[in-house]
C-alpha cells in the first residue's frame, strides 16, 4: 500500500482527493493537514465521509510529524506554499504532487512575473515535471516532483495538442474561451460567490491577464516546437462543477471534419481518459462529471479558415484531484486507471 498524505485537505480539491484515494485499492491515507481545521475529524469537514472509515481521521497541522511516514505528499495549497513545504519532504525520500501552481513552470521568472511572489525552491523547477500524462507520461514515471496542471490548461491543452503537434495551426493567436463551475473558485468565503450572487448569473473574470495564460502558452509552445500566443478568457457559470472550453485555431489548410476526427483518434489512441467524439456528437459537461475523462471534438469552419475545438471535463477530477491520482499511479507503476475507472453520473 502507498502511504499518502494531503496538505490543504479542507478545500474542494482536497476533498475530492480524499474521495478518490479512499476508494483506491493501493493507497492508505495516513495524514491530512489543514491549519484552519486542525483537530477536527475529516467527517466534520466533509459530511459525505460520515460512516466512511477515513472520516474518523483527525486533521493535523502541516508542520507536525505525521507526514514522516508518507511516501507521497499531495499539496492542495495556495501558490507560494508548496515550494516551501516540498524540499524537506523530498529530503526524506518522498515524492510530491503539487495541485497548485508552484511546480507548473520551467522558468522561475515566468512564475514570479505572473504570481507576484519569489519562488521558494527555484532549483526544483529544473526537475519538476508538468503532470499532463497524455503529453509527459515517460517523464512523470521518473519524477520526484509533479506539478499538476490547472483545470483550464488541461482542457485547453488536450483540445489543441493534436493540431499543434501535426503542424496544422498557423502563426497567430489561439483563442481559448472557457467556462468553469463555481467549485473552481475554491471554498473560501467570498461575497461574489454566494448562492444569491451566482444563481442565474454568468460572467467573465481575469480578463487579459489570468494566471493560467502563461501555463497554456508554455506547454502549447513546447508541443508545437515554436512560440504559441493565447488569448484566454475564463468565465464562471452557475453550476457546482464542470468545465467547457471552446478553442479557435487558425488552420494552415482546409480540413474535413472526418480528417480532424482521425487526427484526434490517432493522437489519443490508447489514452484511457481522453475521448474524441465523431460527428454528430459534441462534448457535454454532464458526460464527464465525476470522471477523470475529457471529451474533445473538432470542426473546421471553411468560411473563416478556423478550426473550432470543444473540450469538456470535470474541473475537480481531470482538472485537479483525478489527474493527481492518475499521476500517482504512473509514479508508482500502477495501472493508470486504478481508482479512476468508474463511469460518471447521469443525469
């Protein structure tokens, strides 16, 4: 059994991670930490854990000795925190999966520019692996530190990677217009996220400067082998979970929809969690809720010369905790789908 610990367990991503790891046949959760919830039982924080064995586990402080017995540490913390906690755990021989932003970038100057903090462990960026398995599986297998991608970048990159790799995208900005359920904003109390504020509402945020922009650009450029510029606009829509991205890419030539489907099918052949859809089907958020799957579809618009790609996933699973579990499975040589194979919930 893999002995796992979670720091930042009280947030939505931490709670989803608990749900998935509690049902994983090869994992034992031995420690869970939160400064604000230390001393409480997990079932007091997450009512869904009442009657479940792991619900009786007491939450501890992140600074306590409880994590010395862990083999893998999941960090569900705000940016700037994971980089301070990871080095000591790595010195003890453990592995780190960071669900925050601290280990997603290869360049420290890029991280510091967009997140406005000094990186506490810049030397680790050289060995940290961007945890998108469909692009970096072989690197993840040998990693000590995995930077779990953000939910928006996961949807965007899985949507555009086959086209960028095939050289089918012209120079010029790629437009990523994406919408996320409110759980993506976290569990902290904010007036603009109250039920009365969100119910029936739809709005953009982070316009021209969202922190996921450089993450998408850095990885997209790596796939394409050239610089890729992205115009990224996120939105909140009034559902608890789910993420939908519409991506517009300038095409180098005319493509049939059948050819596009074949490109995606070939690129994701053997991938357990990416589902290319043929005509007439299009991605739906309800088609992926509570799963680690991402549905993608592409169409060519002959009038504008643009490829339109649609990508849908659950922001709490493939966009956060599920992808972290997938990365853990890869790190430890397990079946990649272990603990993640269950179908979603419909309707």
